[in-house]
């Protein structure tokens, strides 16, 4: 897994400039030992993660919020199905 992540990181870094979201998603993949079979699946999971991240940021920046949000091993799952994004 670590080899896959390192290889993927190198490929993405060499292909284009990485955004802070790219770095956050790569940390998420590493932290939760995620493995994606195709680039299409990787991109779908990244999109799902980005939607969750928007929610996390919105909740945590709201001074009236009564809770704090964060990422967990399910942050790359789609909200509609409750299961991992399919490739």
C-alpha cells in the first residue's frame, strides 16, 4: 500500500501542481490505508472526499455550530449510497 501511495503521489506531483485538497486527500489515503484499483475510482473517491471536506470546513468555521466535524475512514464514501464510490 505504501508503495502504491508513494507511486501515485509521484505520478500526480509530476503531472501537475498539487492543491491543498490533493495533499489532504493523499494524507487521508495514507492514514486510512485506502487502495483504489483505477484512476477513475481514485478520482471518484477524491470527489466524494472533497464534498465531505466542504461540510467539515463549513461546520467547523460556523461559530454557532454545536459540534466539530472531521474526517474518518468513510470520508470517501458517497452520501447517497452509504458505500464506497464505484469505478
